C-alpha cells in the first residue's frame, strides 16, 4: 500500500512542476511588479493608480460586455443542447461539430473574418443594401465586440452544457410529462435544476475569457472601445510600464477569483441539495 502511494506521488511530480513554473511563478512576478516601484521598493502607490476612474470605467465595461456575452451564449447554447439531446442519434453530432469549428481555427482569423463582415462596406451591409434596407454601423462598437465574443466562446458554453444535458435520464422527463407538466414547467423544474452544474461551468468558461480578452476588442472595437484587457496589453507592450500593467492585472484577478469562488460555493450548495434528495 505504501509503495502504491509512493508511485502515485511520483506520477504527480510533473504536474506539480508544471503548476509551479507556469502558474505560481508568473503570478508571483505579477504580484511583485504590482506591489513595487521601479527600484523594487514595496509600495501601494501603483495599485492606487490602478483604481483610477478611467481604469475602473474600462473594467466596468469589460464586466458588462462579458456578462452580456455569457448570457447570450447561454441563451443560444442551452436550446441547442436540448435539440442535440433529442437528435444525437441522427444528425445531432454533425450540428455539434459545426458549433465546435471555431475551436479548430485560430481565433485571430475568425475575428478578422467578423471584422470583414461587420465593417461599413462589409458583407452584411452589402447584403442589406441589395435588399434595399438601411446599412448598419456595427464595427468599432460594443455590439461588434459582443458578436465576436459570442462566436468565439459559444463552444465553451456548449461543451459542458451538452455533457450535463445528456446525463439527464429520459425517464425523468417522461415522468414529468405524465404528471401533467408543460414543456415550460419541465424545463424550469426538471431540466434546469438537473443541469445546474453544466450551466455554472459553461458560464464560468465563457465569462473569464470574455472578461480578459483584448484581441477581439482590439479588432472589432478599434480604438473607440477600450476594455481592461486592451489597457493591460498596452501598458506591457506600448508604454512598457510593467508596474501599472501588473497592478491592473491584480485588480482584474480579483474579479476572476470572485467568479471562481461563486462557482465553487454554488457547486457545493448544489451537491448538498442533491445529497439530501
């Protein structure tokens, strides 16, 4: 028994080294740079500069667009998973693979494609003009950023939702129908509670990259819409102010940690309720 435990610990060494090198050390360098000045003296001045109104405004817009994108992915992804659950024996997997295509392509290329579609003389406005409809000014707006986020991050919502929806026993749904529950009541009182874990996981997997993205907002938002990710990227690559960039990353990290804690406690509460049942 002791020998087996030693072998298991030995197999865990590469994962521990990976975590230390690529998770712990980068976070340590970010914290060190954000809490020190240019000569390495401990100070909170840089962190105080990071909570100025212009940066908080960009952070607030980032949170808002990330929430809108997450909600849009959930509204689009949940019905899709229900449809795939019904038709997975026929054409469901083909549709499922179509929604996973963005994961197989470079996100930069797909975002540039949307830039071509949404620009003033893009494909969308050419199509609307051919139909005699007024053109739309979408590029360089928050709406264009949300569209790019939804397209790029929808697969991250579909994957955990599809797994969670597929685990629901068909007999449970049939029992709810036999007891007189409507489609809406079955969805609200049966499907949603049983797939809560998948919903929480999908929302987390979409919200975090949507909150921290800077490529999508840079291409589809231009210089008119700046999110916190764009400001951090500019501080590191253009201004070469690693202290301020690290301090802004620390502020952003607080929101990510809060989101992960919310997911953890929600999952714990869900498991307790299932155990009681």
